[in-house]
């Protein structure tokens, strides 16, 4: 009984290690940051080491209130992209203006602004890449997807 | 009869003249109101909303900014993908505009940068522009938009092609090589900015060249650039002048502050060095406060007992201090202390208090 348990644990461990080592060929990061009238600057670090050849960064942000600035920096602090979105109505419902689909406001008469940036960096600099999120009384969410592909996956 | 006809001639001529005048002005108004941006796009209406949005870029800093208030107009696409904006309300001078489409599910104010879903492009227009947009894309929706009818937009497209080279090119070399290629692209864009005759297109090239990363080592280039456009009062150039001025001023201030800080640090360092030097040359600094007092009294010729009385300490304490003084000053007797021109050697005059 004891031998059987040890055998099962060993097999499971081997399977886990194998699965993990396969995942090492591509490194995914998926973070969602919720903002609730937030004004605090946030920095997300994405470590790049020398086994990866492509860094794919996708940042998706939607706000119903406030301002938001998104910037991408390499390990040397050089900017590799940015966008900013802003709402003007302070999160209030719209009573005038258009509210139909295709109008400037969503179906709930709320002002919503959306921004997305996609950057594919080939042979990225080794080190910590930084996604800097600078909200100003922002309410909404930011989704950060990062994918790093090895030599083998990049050539497929 | 002939005479009556001749009499009618001035009236007929006047009427004719009036009609011509009316026709001429009507034609003029019509020509003015024909300032349009029109085009036809092939979009997948299953993915994209069939609406085209037109935004005014008030400042080049807002190239990558999206707000609802930037959107100045929107039109629905026809079933054949056609659209038309009347832009006769634009000012006489060129403005930078942005056309964008929103994906279904995204709000109207939606900006997507990079990738196959990039949803916007820029163009330059004024109240007299007649612009047509042709969608020549096969696979990449926005990248295939051709803007025709107003020459500065040809420059814009060239700038976009060059700037886009960085994203599309395959680098087989090292990151150092990639950086060299990036620098070459930005240099090309700055060259376009330098030689372009349209100020808005020129400034667009400069912004796409990431001028902020290049400003400090090339301030002369930017000063010359502003000189070139010194007679141009466009709001874009005014804003850029202010930014360059602020960058130069803030960098100047930083430089002055750092210089002052270095001067102060250097001065303090010299003081420390001199003091340390003096300290080294003058072993009197090694003596404690009490030892210096004992030392000074010895130089006055006082005996141990007198020193004990003056300083109100015991005789044994005086002797202990004297031994310590001998050791620190590298001497072995009172005589040596007095004979070796002590005052000059040890410079005690300021150190006995």
C-alpha cells in the first residue's frame, strides 16, 4: 500500500515536471488590474531572459471615469509605446446626446472609453520591461497580456 | 422698332449681369461647401461597427489619446462601404485629423494601436480640402488606406511606411543591430521633418521619430528646426515651441543645479581634505580636550602640581594625561616638548580652548 502510494506520487511528480518544462518554451503573463477612482501609479515588471526571442505585449484598458495613461518601457527606460484615454463626464449617466448603438455613449448612456496597444518586440532587451499605469481618478480596468516565445516556437 | 429694341438693351444687359452675378456667387458657395473627406472601405461588418468617426487632434501630444470630445463627427457607412464627411467648418489652416472605426462590442471612443486590429489613421485637411480615401487593403485593414487629394497626406503616408518598418522588419542580428536600425529610421524621419515644406506633416515626422529621446544631444537641430518655422503660427508649432523651450529650460535648470551641487560638493570635499591634511600634519588633533589643556599648561612651564590645581584634577590624573600626550605626539620628555619649537610644530594656539 505504502509502495503504491510512493509510486503514484512519483509518477504524478514526473508528469508535473514534464508539463512545467514544456511550458518553459513560452512564458505567459495575464494580469487584470481593477481601478476604482484610482490615482496611484502602478508598475508591472516583465522579466525577459535570454532564451526568448519575441516579446508580445498586449494591454487593453477601458474606463468609465477619469484619465488613464499606459506606457511601455524597456530595461533601459526607453519608451516603446503608449496610449491615453479619458472620460469627461465624471462617470455620470448621459441625459442628452445620443444613446443608441453607434452613438458616442454605450447602451446604458454611460461614457466609456477604450484603448488597446499591441507591441511585438523581436529580440527584446534582456532585463525587466515595465508597463507603467498612471490613472487619475480612473474607474475601469486594465488587462495586460504578455507572451514570450522561445527560438523553437518563434520559428513555427 | 429698332429704336425700341435699342432702348430695351440696357435693361436686358442689367438683368443679364444680375443673373450672372447670382450664378457666380451660387457657384462659389457650392465650391466652398464641397470640402469633404469621402471614401469607400471594405470592412467586415461582423467584426466592425458600420460607423466612421472623425477626430480632431488638437496637439501632437494627443496622437495616441482617445476621448469622446476629440470626436467631431461620425457617419454611417452605406451598404457599399461608402462614407462622406463635410469638412467646410474646418479652419483655413491645416489641422491633423484621425479617422477610426470601432469593433463591435467596443465603445465608439476606442483606440487600437498596433497589430492587425489597428483601427485608425491620420490625415491633414483644411476647409478647402477635397480628400478621397481608398481602401486598398487585402489583409491589413487600416494599413491599406490610401488618402488622396491633398498633397501633405502623401508625406504622411511615406512617414507611416518608414516608421512602420521598425515593427515589420525581421531582425536576425543582435539587439545592438536592432538599435542601429531604429536609429537609422528615426534619422530618416528627422530628415523628412527637416526638408518637408508642410509644417503639419513636418511635425508629424518629428513626433514619429521619438524626438524626446533625441532632444538632449541634438538641441541645435531643434533650435534650427524652430528657426525654419519661425514665421508659422500654427497651434501645433506653438505648442511644440513651448515644449522645446520647456525641455531646454528644464534641462538648463537641471544642468545649473547639478553644476552648483558639484561646486558645493567639491568645496566641501576640499575643506575636508585640507582639514584632514592639517590634522595629519598637526598631531595635536589626536589629543583629547583635557590633554590639550594639560599640554598648554606644560608649555607655560607649569608643574604637575600646578596643573592639578588649575584643572582641579588629581596628580595621578595629570601624570596619566602627560603619558598619553607623550605617546600621541611621539615624544618622551617635557624637555623635548619645550625645546622642539612646539608652538610652531604643533600649532596649538587655536586648539586649547
